[in-house]
C-alpha cells in the first residue's frame, strides 16, 4: 500500500471520527432539544413540592393520632371513675366529691385535647387541596414526558445504529493505517479538538480555515504523494486533494 493510499485512508478515518463525534453530540442534545430535560425538571420540582406537602400532612396526622390516643386514655379513666361512683353509694361524701372533681377535670382536659385534634384535622384541609392541585398539574406533564421520552428513545436508537456503523467502519479503516501515521494522527486529534488531519483545498487548510501562501501550496503539491506534511498554521496533517 502506498503512502498516498494511506493519506486517503487517514482522511476517511478523520471523516468517520468527525461523524462519530457529531452523532455523539446529537445523541446527548436529543433530550434537551425535544424538551424532555425541561419537562423532567418541572416534574422534579413538582415532586419535591409534593414531598414537602405530604411531610407537613404526615406531621399533622401524627399529632392527631397522638391526641386520639391521649383522649382514649382519658375516656377510659373517666369511665372507670364513673363506674366506681355508681357502685360506691356507701362512700363518704368526701370521696364522692373527690371523684366528681376528677371526672370534671378529665372532662375538661378531654375537651381541650379534642379542640387540638380538630385544629390538626382542619389544618390538613389546605394541604390536601395543595396536594390535589400539585397532582393535577403533574398528571398531564407525566403523560407528556412519557410521549416525549419515547420519541427521544426512538431518536437515540436511530443514532445508535448510525454510530455502530460508523464505529465499525472506522475500526476497519484505522486497522489498515501504518502505525506511525495512526499514532501521529491520534496525538494531533487529541490536542486539536478532534481534528488531526485536514484537506488542503485550493490554498486553504480545512483544519484551521486559513489560506496558505501560493509558494507553500506549490511546494506541497510538488512533493511525492507519500509525503506526510503538516499545516504551518495549525499543525494538522495536511492532505492535498
Ligand atoms: Zn491548518
């Protein structure tokens, strides 16, 4: 294989590398372009609002349950005392008065706790309304996300197929390059934003888009076709076409 053939092959590798990079960028940009990223962010914000509201509601429910438990204990104690009062007709007036006093005290305490329980229940109402609003806002967005995500996945699958073809074509071409040329190309490519080899079209280097002097172009075109030269301006391997 001649060097001229090697340089033509190098350009083929460069073109495939450029295509692969473009496809990878397109793949990454797909979700954003389709609006999926924005939708997902909106939904995430709604979800976090819902979590916050649900936590506030759970706190109130816990308070309510705790009050209910306290109320149950008080009711049981009051019931016990009342039974003792009915059963203790022979008790002293003083004992009956003490029991009566405790029943009144427990009744009052229970009323206070029931008032607090009512507050805890009433406070849940605006949160329930808030949760309903958040759920209503999220529902159409969730449906939209499902549709858009499916579109993005279809687009990604198409790009993946193109990528697989390009990657295997690139591997086949690169395998045929002389090792020294391949290494030099890789080094330049990493240093120069993905482009290690460029066409010389007329007087212009397609790598840096600068014009070479007529004298320099004449000199390059007169070289034997197997000569590897680089652009004076950008340092890329320059291939006259
Ligand atoms: Zn250049």
